[in-house]
C-alpha cells in the first residue's frame, strides 16, 4: 500500500525549548468519506501558532501532523461531495466547524470549533491531508499556490482589522511587527486609515511593512526608528491624541499591557495572536471607563476569505513580503527554530511539499 511523506510532532517543548519533530516517509495516506476531500499539498506556511505548538506554549496532541496555512489540488472526494472535483486548485480555511451549527449560520464559526486542520486532525505538513468541502475554496487561475498558501494569516489579520473599527483618515496603531501585523498595515490602509503606526523591536521586520506610515522601534538595540516612549510619539503624530484603533498583534503579556495603553478616548483595542495558556492581562477599570475604551479579541477568520482573496488577487496584499525563507518537508524542524528565534532576518517560512503542482 502506498505511503506518504510528512512531519509528525513527537513531543512538545517545555515552553522555552522546541520539542521533537520527526520526518517520516511511511505515513498512511488518508481516505476521504462523506463531505471530506483529500488534498495533495502544494505549499504550507509555518504559522506562529505552529511554533507555539512545537515549543509547548499552546496545547496540541502528540503525534499530530501540524500545518494549516495550506493550498493544493483536490486528489479525491468523499461520496457526499458535490461542489469539488479531483484536479481543482484549492485553498483551505482550517477552521472547520459543523456547517449546520447555529454559530456558523451567524457567521461566527470561530467560537464553535469542532475541528481545525493541523490541530484537531492531521494537516498540511504532509503530502496529503483531508478538508471539509464547505471550507475548501477554489482559487483563481491567476493565483499561485504560494499566494494561496499565504491567504490564511491574511484572512485572520483582516478579521482583526475589521474588529478595530478603523475610522476614515484615522490613526491606527499595530503593536508587534510580525508577518501578519505587517499585512495588517496594508489592510488598514485599504480600509481608509489615514496614518498607520507600526511598533516593533527589529528594524528588518518594520521595514517589511509596506503599508506603515510611521515605524517605531521600542527595542534596545541600534535602530533607524528610535522610540523611547511610544505613547508620546503617537500623540505627536496624531494631534495630541492616542490612537482610536489599536491592534496588539502578538500574544506577549507585556505587549498586551503596552498596547492597551496606546488606545485613547473612545478607542478600540484588539488583542490578536495566540497567547500561552496561562497569559493574563490586568488593567485599571475606572480610567478605561472614563475614556469609554473597548477591549476586543480577534480569533481566526470568520467570513473574511472572499475579501482577502480579492486583496491578494488585486495586489493590495503581497504574499512575497511575508515568505522570506523556504524549506522542504525534511527541513521543517530547523525552519521552526529559525522562525521562532528570528535568526537570519526570518519573517516567515514557506514549506514546499509538492510545489507548484501541475
């Protein structure tokens, strides 16, 4: 019987050090049934949450094949599938809740998770994986598989931008210059933001954000964008006011606390990014009450896929700004460590599984 190549998470790390990933060429090829389809993987991106799972900062079952930012070709379909056929080029929305759920019907399937590709069941760091028909989207002929594999983090970022209540010509602050945050700068501009301020700690990541109007480096090392006091800098930029829209695009507890303080009067502060299981956030309620501040969370990407596809197709978002490094399946373990430790100016790895399949 034919087998497939893939990478299995054997053991999670201790929170500071990576666990064990094992490259194997003897994995069982999954068989689709019912509404499920089997996809031959082209590319899969390494998400920050994949890094968290490998390092043990978030929980996932041992033995799992990770990978949820993925695209490829439909290889086989279950007996109940009606809209997809073998050979179709597709991208996967990994948040695969029951389509009949009342929360899915309300457009909020993210709060009624029944399964997630690469977390609840095996994902795209293998030659083949399964996906539900409802969450498997055909991609335009002119869109490459690399672009399609980059859609998922952009879709999540767009949900955060939508939650931030961006005002026309308003000031938007994005705290944390990671790959999704950098894309959020472009999306905030597309939503009509006047000034987008990106706050980070590494110049090469700040430089990668095309849509940022102002870059502030609050780190300790040498920088072209020195900033000792982000709140003061934002007030100078924004007519004496703090921002009305703030997105904290990292799960760091200290970043959450700092980002909260950058929201001003009648502001909305959105917390985005996968926090560790025990992360807490404490703030003084009365000052927030007097400023009429809103705290929101942004989890996954409900109902953003058509819009984000259009942004990529029309060149508003450029996947090539995000995928700075590449590796094959057998190079996934060092890729995760490089991305986690931000070595070699790495923003994000793209794992080539089948490549640009024909």
